[in-house]
C-alpha cells in the first residue's frame, strides 16, 4: 500500500478547486432543471427536499471558495480569481436569500446559474495558475527562476 502523505496547504487549494468546480456545475444543472423538479417533487412526496438541497449547496459552494480561491489569491495574487470568486459567491448567496423570496424559484435559478458561471471561471483560472507553478517547481531551473505569481 502506498504511503499516505498529509495534504500540504497547496494541495488543499487543488482539492478546493475541484470541489468548487463540481459543486458549481452541480448547482448549475440543478438550477437549469428546477422547473421540471419543482413539478415532480410534490408528486413524489419530496416537497421539503428542495430546501435541504439548498442548505447542502450553500456549504458545498462556500467552503471551496475558502479552501481554494482565497489561498490561491494569496499565492498567485491574481485579482481576477478573487473578484470572480467573491462576485460568484455573493451572487449565489443573493440568489438564495434575496432573489428567491422576492421573485421566486425561476429568478433564483437564473441568478444561481450566473453565479455558477462566475465561480467556475474563478476555479478554472485558479487551477491554471496552480498548474503553472507546479510545473515550474518540477523544472530543474525552478529553484533559480520562479514564474511571476508563484509564491510560497
């Protein structure tokens, strides 16, 4: 059996990015299918499951921002990652807590899909920076010259 190494703080960025990508994509699929789901839930006796799903998605989307995008920004200093992540998370929270009560499920779905696009963009951009730094670290010349934005 392979030796299990503890995750380094930079490995947490990778885990957080992939979790964020998965959660954002799942949220977008859920939001795009909401009209069909909302019709089917009462027939299946699952009327309250939609609220439970939203609670889970709040955690599944918020935690990767904290685990990946904030540390990624501190490491790479790419403001676009931070701006996209903050706007994406803010618009997602607004969709759930403001848009949904005021304008209904359809408006919430539209706002949540928009936030998912922002979050996916932030996580993919963060992954690209992390891959560039990892490649540079494996390069023998990496100890002499580190690419701009690769800190730590």
